[in-house]
């Protein structure tokens, strides 16, 4: 890990480097990258139909109502009524925070089946180029895999590059819930991978869920692979600004507020996902006990105190992670602020020994994954600090100075 130098010379050098990076981004991508339209045609159509619908003579509630309000509405219905709503408005119900998790899984399976038909037709659509037909086939096969009986799809939006979230474990019975927040280039077609499996949200969540069961075998946990925001595409202007993070933060807060029960929640935020978590931090509900970032380009603040959260803030970075070379500052809206592993930031710095570069923090057998699992399972006394001391464990639950950082 590199040390943090605050000398004026280094600060000036970093500012110049940041400007150079910005110039290259502008020259190669242009400002239009910031203004790409994000369409949600299918989801909007389902929501519009829901807004006009009724059940047992009653008007359906505002789909954007508070999760608690929606939860009470669904609880007032019979099982048959809930099932009919899922069948009539699958995308609306499947993405509705406050709807029962099992009902969302059912609704999203229906929505996926509908979209498989859409993509199958597109593979034969002669108006599309061969490349367009090929992509339709890829999407169709991805949707087919997501309808497997053992998969629990908590959110699904097929439009554009797509958004999706999947649950591992029993969300309703979990005593601790973890949310994996991924970074750039996260979309339906990159939600899971065969190669570099643990660099994609599904692989990350699967590895974390397995490691949590090992870390806390008597503690029921659930892990959410959360790719339900529109992430930046590549390392262009979008990834250097907070625009995508600001929109993602709203969705992340809605997710957490819509989770069942009151179990503690831990956020595991990778790369640009840590920007999302940083922007979301001050509005997160109290049940969020931990925010852990890995390979972070910054959290849009100069220190952990500026996050305005009572959650414990953790940070780690592998020695071979290229992100350590980015300019850790914010200038004119570009850049994401201080390095979370810097001593002056104030996070609890964790060991990432044996992590495999920027995309390898969730690889089984690494300190990074073991540390994430210990936090997720609440086994705080087992976390491994980055240094030779126990600084990252100071004041943790179960110690004589228990309390939040």
C-alpha cells in the first residue's frame, strides 16, 4: 500500500495529472457521454398499467410510495390477489420495493419469460444487422438462465443495457444481509461471467455468501448481487463524475429501505460502486451497519466523517490494483475525492492480501474475501487489518471499547 503524502508539490502534480486525464477523456469520449438517454420503456409501460389498475374494487397504490406503505398493501391482499398482480404487472411488481421478496421473484420470472419471447423474435428480425441479431441471442440465453428455478431475481429491467439484482439465501429469515455494489460496465450481459467469474456481480455474491456461511455457520445470512443501477460504460467521463453515482444512490437507498425485517445490512462496494455508496451514505437507514469499499477511486469526500453516517467505514486495496494510480481529488466535478485507504481518510483499513488486482477482491482464498465475509457475518473479531497492528479492530462490537467508527 502506498503512503499518503500531502506535500504541496505532490498536490500540484496530482492536480496537473487530473487535468491531463480529463483532457484525454474529453478528447476521446466527449461531453455527450454524460447526457446519454436512459430509456425504461418496458418497465414504464408496466408501471403505467399498474397506475390504472384495481384489485377487489380498490385503486392500486402509487408504485413509488414508501416501501412500508406498499408492504402494508400487499399484506392486506389474499395470496391469489397477489399472484394475479404479479401476472398482470410483472415488471412493476418485480421492481417494487416493499413487495414481498417471493412475489418479486415470481413476477420477475414471468417478466423474463416475456422478454425471452421478445429477444427470440429479434434474432429472426431481418431489419436488424447480424450483430444486432447476435446480441438478441445473447440476451435471450441470459434471460433463459435467469429463469432457472433456484434463482431469486429481486429486480429486472430489460431496457437499454439493463438492470438486475439477485438474492442468495433467504432474505426473509436472514439475520444479516449483505449487498454487493459493483462498478463500471455492469449490465445484464456482464451480470455473470464464466471467465473471470468472481469479477462479475453474481460470482462476487456467490463467493461472499459461501464465505459468510463459513465465517458464521450459525448466523443465517443473505447476499444481494445488486446491479440495479445504470453504471458508467468504461473509463470515460461518466466514470469520472458522480452523475451515475447520484442516480444509483437513490436506487440503493430505495433497495435498503425496502428490505424485509430489521436485520443489519452491510454494503460491499467495489470500484465505482464505492462512489455510489459514498453518495448514498448520508441518507442510508440506521440498519446499515457497515460500508466496505475495495479498489475505490474515492467516495466523493475528503474523509470518512464527511459521509455523515453512523455505519462503520472499511477500506482495502490490493498492492497490484491499478486504481491506486488515479488522481485522488475532485476538481470541477471530475474525480471522486480522497483515497479511502489513506491514513487521513479515517476508514478501518483491511488486508487485501492475495487479492488478484482490481477485479479480484472476491476471489476465494483471499484476505479480501475473508474480511468481507467476517464483516457480513458479524464476526468482527476475525477481521485482518492491513498493517501489523490491530488498528482496524479498535472499538468493534465485543471489545471493551465497543462502538461505531
